[in-house]
C-alpha cells in the first residue's frame, strides 16, 4: 500500500539503493581478500615461504577476526553501521596495498602476515555492518532476498579476487593483480562513504562497548556452527587446495596452467553461488520458512563434495564445482535471514559477530589443516571427509531451531519479543 504522497514507494526505493550500495562496496573490496589465494601457494616456493607458513598467511585474516568479530558486532549495536562500515572498507583497501610491498620486500612473509592481519580487522567491521544493514532495511517478506544479495556481494567479491589473482597474474604478473585489487578496494570505501547512510541508530543514547557483551543465544550459536562447517569445507579446504589439486592431477582448461585454471574453476563455483544465493533467499521469503531451502542446499553441498572427491576429469570437476557453489550460495542467504528472524534488532550486530567467529574458525583452520594434510594422505581422503560436514550441519540446524522455536519449520517472522529475549548457551 502507498499513500498519495508515494512515501512507501520512496522508502522502498531508498532501501533498495542502500542494499545496492552495500553489495557493490563489499564486492569490490572482496577482491583483495581472494586475490592472494591462487597466487601465494605457488609464490611461496619462489619467495622461500614454507607450506605451513603459506597456510598461516592465508588464514591470518580469519584468526584476527576471531578476536575482532565480537567487538565489531558490539560497536555496530552501540555506535551504528555507517562509520564502522566505511572505516572497515578503508582498512581493507590499505591492507591490500600491503601485498604489493610484500612481493619486493626482503621479508615477504612478515609483510603478507601484517597485511592479512589488518585485512581481518577491516573485514570484521564490514561483515558485522553489512548484514546488520540488511536486517535493518528488511522485513520478513524481503529479508531472505536482501540477505542473499548482500551475502552474494560479500562472498562473490572474494572468489572474484581468486579469478583476478589467477588470470591477471598469469598474463600481467603478480604485482599487477595486487594493484588491481588495491584500486577496487579503495574505490569501495569511497562508494560507501557517499552512498551508505546510517541505518541502526534511532537517536537514543549510545552505551559504552563491552568486549565481553557477545551474543550466546541459541540462534547465534546454531547459525555459527553451520557457518563453521560450510566455510571449513568451501573456503578452508576446496579453495585453499584447488590449485595444487589441478597441478597434481594434470587438469587444465583453456590452455592455462594450474594457477590460471584454478581461477576458471573457482569462477564456476562463484557463478553458481551467486545465482543460488539470490534464488534460495527469494524462495525462503516466498515459502514463509528458511528451513526447507537450508536443508536442501546443505544436501546439495554434500553431493558436490562427494563428487569433488571422486573427480578425475575436467567435466566431472566442473559439475562438482557447480554443485558445491550452489550448495554454499544457497545456504548463505537463508542462513543469515534465519539469524535475523530469530534475533532482536538491538542484538543483531552482536549475533552477526558471534556467527562470524565460528565461520572464521572454520575458514581459518581449513588451510592450516588441509595444505599439510594433502601432502601426507592425498586429496581424496581430505575431500571425502569434508563431504560429511554438511550433513552434520543439517543435524545441528534442526536441533538448534527446534530448541529455540519448538518448531521444525518456523515462520519467517519468528523472533524473541525484545532485545534481551532468547535462550543462551553458556
């Protein structure tokens, strides 16, 4: 319904503009997070960086976020979304420039680590604010769609950086890839500064930030555990080891080497994830419950990982990438929408921060475990073990949602009545 002044339409247009600005900003800055992944495993040998240290560098941003996610979420609930969002993007842009310095440095490992640590701080602020903005400008009928779109911007930017890192570095060199990523990351902070308004404050008093004031409610912990399993398998294992898998198995596309081919295969997962992030979020809005879409796409993730473990040809690997991307993307939008459904507005920043802690543990442990492990036992056992994780995640999701709501298929508007409601897991 709209009044004669068209006020509702104007508000809807404004919300869509905010969502679009957040999507664009997170997409552009995400290049810097992903560009290092297809480059560093091969660059490690050239720069004299051991496999363990390469894994540590790839995971450093996630380990940093373990300490930064919860405070970032609290800052959002106390200080609003706009300033932390812009500052976080700027920090990520500067951190991306650190990769350029690292390549020509006498101590490249130290510079890469420093850049990844800084990236982690910036991304903690960006992640906490992006999802909170989506929750602020959405209701039960649009939350899944908006979360899917913004989640797509956050996640899609990272693998797009993987593609840039693999292809641009092959044709124009490593430094050129890092320069491109830096330019886009800095542009993202300018875009956010001019296009993203404050969405989370109502003019009330701002209480002080307490680092221990995190969200330990059942919804936050449940969504966090699902986030852990999905990101461990997808980002922590598949993306971290794909370039090595292609090299060992002599698989390539378009005449590219392992580094360039990994970018192409990752692009397949990116496109698949991007499509299903939106479709699954939209479907969960129309169905009136997030659970059917979540469980279906966790099952698709399982099938994709099983196929990945058995892949020995380019077509088989391509199908596996489509399924894994669809599963990851299809899970992401409804998962964050479910968190928003079950979390009061005043705690959404903290809930996102808590959820991201779990995701970063998974994504951070993945390279640390998988890179050394594939050298010992090979790729098949590692990928097969990862295939079990989505099934475990589905069980955790059902138990957690039922414990919180008393329903297996709660509606999209299910939420505690006030900001202090919600059972906690101590």
